[in-house]
C-alpha cells in the first residue's frame, strides 16, 4: 500500500480541519507566508549590503 494515496491524504486533511478549524488554518497559512516573505527579503538585503570577502586578502593580513 502506498503511504500517500489520495484517500489517505483526504482523511488526514479532514482530521486536520476538525482539529484546527478553517479559521485557525487560514491564520497559520498567512503567518507562514509572511515569515517566508520576510526571510526572502532579508536574504536579498544581506546579499546586496555585504560584498563578498576576498579570501586571499584575509590570508595575507593574518600572516603579517
């Protein structure tokens, strides 16, 4: 038997809906989406603000 058969997924979805309710799931989904959006924007901001370090220059400084 397949673990992720469509019938199994439907039963799991129904149980989750009964436990949490649609309003709570909507809130969780929107909060998760906002967190992912914030993470992506922070990653882009970090890439543009910090230039990549040159490893050769770091080695030369530490030797002297």
